[in-house]
C-alpha cells in the first residue's frame, strides 16, 4: 500500500487539534456528585474510622484529593442543600423564596451549558407539600431532566401520634415511616421499602450513566442514608460488625464502587469528576442509629466542627493528582468551581453568593481561595484561618427522647479555638488572645447578614 506523505503543517494541525480536544475534555467533565445524608467525619477509613469497612471510598480518596477542612453549608439538611444548589450562604436565604431563583440553581445552570441532568434520591428543597409532584420546587422545575427519589428525609412524616424519637427509631421497621418513592411526577411506591433505597438509586445511576455516556452529564446521587431510620438491604444486613449503621455505610461504599465501575465500563471514567461528601455531620445523639464525628466536637445541628465539617473527596483520574488538602472549602463552592470548569457565567449581584472556585486546587495543587467560614442556624460561630470563635452553641440539636429543643448557650466574650492545634475544640484560648477574638468579631460583623 502506498503511503501518503503528511505535510508538516498537517502534523501541526493534528497536534493542535489533539491538544485542544484534550483541553476541552479536561475543562468540561461529566460530574457525578455523591451526596450522603448525616455521614460522620469519623465514619470512613480514610478519615481515621476503624469500625466500618469502606474500601471503595478509601480507594477513591487515595487516588484523588481528600480534603480535611471541608464544610457543609449548614449543620442540618435543608440549609446545606440550599447552599449547595445556589452557591449562596444559607444565612442570606432566609427571606428568599427558592422558587424565585430556580433558574439560577446549580442544575439549571448546568443544563444551560448543555449538560444532561439527573437527581436520584433525596431532594428536600420543596418542603413536604400535599402533592410533591406538582410543587413549583419539584426537581424537574429546577433544572433536572430526570428525577427518581423522595421529597425529603426518610423520617418524615413520623408515625401517627408519634415524634422522631429514639424509642420510635429503635422499634421501626422498613415501613414504619411512610415515605413516597417518586419517578418524575409519578408515584412509584407508597410506602417505600427503605431497605431498598441504596440498591435502587445505585441501579438507576448505573443505567443512567450507560444511557448518557455519549453526552456531558451531571448526576446528583443524593442518598437518603445514613439518615435515621437506617436500613440496609438483605445482602448487607449484619455484615459490618458495626450494627445496622455500619451495614448501611458499607452498602453506600459498595454503591460508590458500582458507580465508578459503571463509568469505567462505559469508557468515561477519565472524563468524569466524582465528588463524594456529606450534607452535614452525624446524629450521634441517636446512638446506634447515628455515626461518629471522630476527633471533632459536636454533631448534626450544632455549630461545632462535628456538625459542619464533613468528608470530601474529589476524583478525576489523570487530572486531579492524589493528595491531601488541608485548606478550607465548602459545598457551596462547587457552584463557582463547576462554572470555572465548564464555562458560563456565575450569578452576579446575588445577595449571599460567596461561592469560591476550588478548581485550581484540584487541577494545579494551588492553595484554597477560601479562608473563612460562617456557622449559623444552630448557634453561631465564625472561622478565619486556623482560628474560630463560638458565640452561641449547644451540644446536640434536640432531646433524642422527646425531640424538644435544647437551650442555646451564649458566650460573652466568645470562645476562641485554634483548630490547627485543637481539632476537638477543647481548650478555650480567648483570654490569652483577646486581640484575635476582637479581629474575628470585626470580620464576623462585616460578613453577617444585615437585618
């Protein structure tokens, strides 16, 4: 066969095309955001946990970036999701109807950039309307092309005449909490079998990846678990050695492995950014139904680190170098980060939009642009660099036996902690460093929403 000579300028053209093609792929990845509910900082092996086996998540962490100072936008479910979906700090959203900014929410933004969008699992930004399928805050009204999951948490509503208390969770079976499972605008199952949530969402994720492998997509895999009441499928029951909570986390770990495997089988693992994180800290007050904050103080519903600092892993093979990042980040920073990766303008002039672009940390190993965080909603605290002041606090969200509100303690002057030296917030150093307390208070005053 006669070889056709290739002229130098053609070679140059081909080289440029390949380089630009690679750059385009790197800038516009598929995005899989795995968002779990109430997972503790100390529940994973890669974060020092020793009682629950999480080999798939640990492998993701060892091959990607593991962040040690990453925050949920709030210490409970709804504020965390508000921040995630808007890039705004939830403290600035208290008087903003989310339906009025649906077109600015993350899935709507990604859809405008040509991404196929899907949510599997818990939404929790529509409240609990009589007919969720017709809600103006249904996921299909907020930028998602596909939806399969529950309106909100798997403990609402409580059984008739009861509250979500420890004894009710102790006695609950998979149908005690009557939760609807919905696909799009159609009711699939009521009450849903809670033992099957993780299996069903994983199966849907694998199928959705296969059907969308030839286009750019955003998959929001928002697990109901391990929020109480916790249930694992039959294949995982009694297998962890750490009770039903351990069984549930090990099933989530299996799910992560299946999602990664599906990307690999469809030839798009290297084109996909995978993020694994939790919506807030663990509900330790529910004992065997809740997780562990590990070395952190506090739990879900508190302004301590245990309620807000969460696991966060970023994996993009061949693009993100493996490593550990100690800089500060937050889930609301994903908005600006995705915008930087895929193009398209971020919201402008929105009150409370403080999303920071973390992509230079992922791609180039730079220092995180975020150096502050504001803790609100369940007390009040403020972090600047290594230092944190706590102005109002409580040690748990409510009384687990009655679900009555717990009193909030006011600290005047504020407590001061050096988180670099005292991750457990155990030693108040405020009296020794009043100048640092004063500085952080001034910063907080400048940041705090005006009433």
